[in-house]
C-alpha cells in the first residue's frame, strides 16, 4: 500500500509539473484606444479608453480635455516611445481648411503638450487629415492624407519622417505612389517583407487592402475591398496571440467595429466594439 501511495504521489507531481496538464491560455491583451467623439465642439478633444479583454470592449480611462492649439482635435494616432506617449492628430474640423497636422506628447496619458505643427508641404493644400504613425526599426513615420484646392476630392497619402528622437522635427512629404487616387485614412503595417495598407476609397466609401513588396512609398497593388461600404478610419493592432485586430469607424451611425485576421489577408466578419462614443482612433498595447 505504501508503495502504491508513493507511486500515485509521484504521478501527481509529474502531472502538476507540467508534463501532462495543458498550459493556461495567455492573458487577453490590455489595450488603450485614443479617440475623439464627434463633430460637435465639445466632442473634438482627446479621449483615452482602456480594454482588458483584447479590444472588444473599452471603458473610459481619461477625458483629457486636450484640444491642441486650435481647440480642435480629431483622428488621433498614438504610440509609446520609452516612457513617453505621443499622438499625431488632425487639428481642424472636416469642414475647415487645414494645411498642417500636429504632434503632442504625454508622460501619463492625461496631460498633453503640443510639440510640433507639421505643414503638408503640398502646394494649394485644402485638407491635411488623419495622420497615422508608422514605425519601422528606429524610423518613425507619419502617413497623412492631403487634398488640394485644385481638384475635387483628390486625397493622396504622403509620408513624413521624424528627424529627431523628440519627434519635434519632420521631413517630407513623400507620396505613396500607386496607392490609389482619392484615398484617405491610410494605415500601414508590415508583415515579413510585405507592407499592407488599409485605406478608405473616398469615392466608393469602401475599405480597401493594398500591398507592396517594393517599398513604403511605391509599388502598391490593390488586393480588393473589405466588408460593406460606409466605413472609414481603419487602424490595426497586434494581439498577444499573434492575431491582428482591425478597427473601422462606421461614421454614418454605427460607432467602431472590429474584425481579426491571422495573416492580414483573410478576415472574420465585423462585430461592434463596446466603446461608447468612440470614433476614428488607434489602439496599442498598454
């Protein structure tokens, strides 16, 4: 009997040692989402939300009351460098001419200071919208969508590159050649040797998927449309389990929606995100 008990005890120890029991699933990614809330004067300011379930529902972390130097903040894109948070944002309403975009920083996500206003550098600029960070290696870029007064609905995406680690000085613009005429809200990620851009066709109102194996600023090929018409402001985040999560703004009446993919090419159907009042913005791991 004693030998039987010892054998059972040894077996239990072996199992609990991890050789037989399945490993617990990794914790859901904790994300923060930087956004604004709408077109009203009181809604065009920076809100920070947080999700602890991998980005399907969010709760308010901070209403920062930050509006930048013009009193208008829209379409914030957020990154973290070391212990400092940065946002790039549109600083005029969508009905007001804007020839700049802006960059701000914070050490705590609540208190923000504007550190740069970056001119489009494009002649006859009418709108400069939805700047989105794109980082590759040690290089920090912002992709911004610019329309000119010389044509109607003629947005094109351009790349601006940080010239210092403080992100206060920027060069550019470099056009993203081939990435469609009249496209806005371009958001880029890289997987392996392929750049992927998710962008709104401002004519058809579809989100499109484009790829390039050449370079960030050229060689783009249209891989087709995603989901239904009537969405804008795509942004992506990589989850702990390796999947990609995309957010898009159903700007007509529906808030933020999401889908996931393991390869950036095949996506699940869309589902609504629990993020009350949220609009076009970006999420990153906390």
